[in-house]
C-alpha cells in the first residue's frame, strides 16, 4: 500500500479531509495548492498560482480550480467541491472519491456508478504549468467528460468579485482556448491533448468561502468567473491530459510531458523521501540567481531562513551543486551589503545583525560535509571578509564590545528570528547581548581559527584563537546565571536581565564549538528537555515563565502575541537533537529516533509530506502558520542524516 494513502471513509468525511492540504511547485516560485478533496479553503489556494513581476512582488491566482463532470446516459455527476455561505458545500463531488494517494503525484480515484476515473495532478518543472491527467479505468457505457475552469486573476492577498471590467473574450488555440480577465495579466492557455468542444457559457459563481481565512480573522469570500466548459468523449482505458499555463503548448506532446513529469518525481514512499521531496519545493531560480524560499504559501526568500535551511535542504541530500549555486547568490548579496551597495539579489532582511553569523555557520557545514580543502578554496575569502567586517564593528547594528561579545539594539525594531511585533514594536524586545548571537560568534571565531590553520595562516589563526578565548570567558560571565541556564539576552542599559527560559540557549550546546563546560552544557540541555521539549519542537517560552501563550489562534494581533511566547518550532528541535547526540553519543540515538517519530506523523496531516511553520505549545499540538516551512524541513532532514552516522 502507498505510504500516504486515504480511503473512502476519510475522503468523504470533510471534517477529516478538508484540513489536509497538498502542495506542488516548480523552481520559479509558482505553485499549485489545495486540499486533498480539491476544495479551496485559503485565498492562497489555486491550481495555477504564479509570480507576475510586472504586477508586483506577490504571487497571483490565475486558475483557482477545475470542476470535472462525468456524463452517462444524459445524467451529470459533478466531481467538484466548493464551500458557500452557511456551511454549505456544493456540488459535493467528494462523495464519489474512493481513494487518494500521493506516492509520486497526487492521485484521486472517483467512482460514479459503473465509471471509475483516475485523476493525477503534476506541476511542471521550470514551467508555470499545471497538468492534470484523467484516465477512465472502467465504464460500461458511453462516457462524456466536462471540465469547467474557475478563474480568479488576482493577487494571493486579495479577492476577486463580480464586476463589469472583466474581459470575457477568448480565442481558440490548439485543442483549447486562451483568455485574460484583466489588462496587465498574462494570457492563460487552457488546452487538452484531445480535440474537444469549448462551450462558451460565462457566469460568476458568487460567495465562495475560505474557512482558513475566517479562522485567521481575515475577509473570506470571493466570486469566481467561469467562462464556460470543455466537453469531450472519453473511452475506457483512455487518458486525457489537461494543461493550464502561460504559453501555448503542442498538444501532441502533452501525454509525453505528463509521463515524464510523473516519472522524475521523488517518490513519497517513506519519511525521508517525503522530506527530500519537500526540500526540492523550496528551490527558487529567477533572473539567473538561485534562492531558497522561506516557506509556502506566502513567504519569500529571507536571508536567515535561507542560510539556516541551505545545508539541510542540499548538502545532506548530496546536492552539493545546488548548495553552491545558492551560496553564489548569497555571497553576492552579502558582499553588496558589506560594501554598502544596493542589493541586486532578491534576499530580504540581509541587514539583520545575525545574518553574517549564520553565514559562517552555513559555510562551516560545507566544510564538515563536503571537504575542508574545497571550503577553504571556495569560501575562505568570504569567511575572511565576514569576520573582518564583524570584528571591525562595521555592521550598523552589531558591535564588538570591550569584553569581546557582540551587542545589538533590538528594543525598537526586532533584530532576531523572534521578530513578531505589535504597534510597530517587538513583542519580545531582545536587545543588548543576545545569547545565540554570541554563541554563533564564539563558534565563528573557532571555525575561523580552523580555517586559518588549514590555510597555514598562523598569525591570523592565533588572532582568532585569542579573540575566542576572551569571548568564551565573557560569555559565561554575562549569560550563565546561578540557576544553571543561560539568560536569553542581557542589556547593559537595563538593570534586570531576561530570566525567561527560552530555546535560544540550545545553540550554545549544539554548535561545534561552545564556551561552556560539559556539565554546563548538560544542565542547559536537561532544562530544555524538561521545560521546552514537545513532540513537535522546542517551545519558544517555558510554561513557567511569565507571558506564556502557546496557542497560535485567532486574529492577527492575537497570533502575533503567541508567535514566540510558547509556540513550538520544529527547526529548533534540529539543534536540540544535534546537541543530544553530541552530549550523549550512541546512548541517546533511540531517544532521538523517538523524537523524530513526532515529525513523521505530520507527513499525513496539514500539508502532506512536509512540515508546517509552527505548532501550538500545548496538546494536541496543532500545526499552524505556513503550510510548508523550509527551516523545519531542513533541520529534521539534517538530524535524520546525523542519526544515520551514529548508527553506522
């Protein structure tokens, strides 16, 4: 049986099936996303969602959905599903679903009387095109298939409503039509591999609702435009391929393209392959540059996310070339930033003070996984430039103090990964000496000492060794408190350090180089285990600390106050489990494997085969936020590979 498989019982129960989403993407930032019963529940859902740079820096929903209708003996059976006002669903096509699996591509089997129809969806690589293949597995009489497209032509952050400005005209192309609802948008080509009749029957379907937007406190209704429908006969054993894209395609090639796209997919036949499949969805290639998207469906490329994600998404899967291509783009952006030049790459938040520190960690992973020699050759100059930039306090908000530690101002503007804000100010005002900044700084100094040693630069090696020694002493003086754990941040302008128990101290245990003794590291690890560990990640705040708010629900403001005040994040578990293996070696492998089980369960919930952005910090630990998050996938992948090393 398939790894990810659902039968009729679950598929026809909307309470069970509607929360399960499926995502497919290409490497240009476009994607196709909906629920497993093809009922859109978010404004971000759509069969064809693409970037249109001429219109703005967002994705745009062109083809929202496609309703299939099976016709036998003059009777029509509509397989579509939409939610309308008053919790009404129509036309209830989910009741015909017999099974669903997504081993290679999302596949749905429908049964209508004697008709058995298989539907497979695939998003084409490097092409903004959704391909849907329908195969009639069984039929006892003449069968007709109708396909009715629902068009939106709007930003993922907006809605479309019935209006008189819509352009209802269309032109026939090979086995299909092309149409464009509004000026400025690209034309949408809808074609099939078989000759068909397009029946022009323009209408608006009004009041379509998106319950996920209602949950999040946003507007949640829109109207969708249907220009008509495609109609054709289908014989038993025959496959008909539908294509929707931004350019015309040779319809004679559609079957071949569908076969090729299905066969090159990484199968989702186990936990590891699901994560690898998900990892590939974050790759983003545009204008000759390579990026990592922070997550779907609304995140763009953010510097911190890209640097933390890159090793786990690429190196541990032996995709060294992909790492090097992305790092080429990162290096370009970092050098432009350090030179005070305008950015020519599309990486957001590269000015944040910890970005250069994460860049050093990212390079360090390349040295460990690929080779020290290649690392020194390819990234030695960049590492040197970064360390000189930081050491000279050239960063506008990252200064080296007399005690050797790094100091950043974060009271007025969030500068760490805990970046939620309210009324323009950080909810968690982490400012001053920030614990993970300085753990990364100590690690970077020791790593630089190693690089210089490998390169035979003895004078520079000694310089970094001396700096690291000073930072090590100061780190313990500033952060280590009488209760055996680390302050999250210490602001010299504030009389009271932050006593909150937060997960950021785990980096001082997990990184390759730590200024702490073994007993000190074990004490911190044990506290994280006791107060922060959940089956879905480390909590961002201990339940014993003031302000604990673990449920990421409600309108935006309510969610902002919970974002880093008790919610659990899987990517933090990556560093936690790495720390565990470093401290206890093989004796804790079974424990780490049990922790990983909590994440394997998520392959069958939320967005199938991937990990969401965060989870509630209290049971039952519901997944929240973005449906697929790069740092989470990357860090769990990295731990899976770490465990293999300890077992082998």
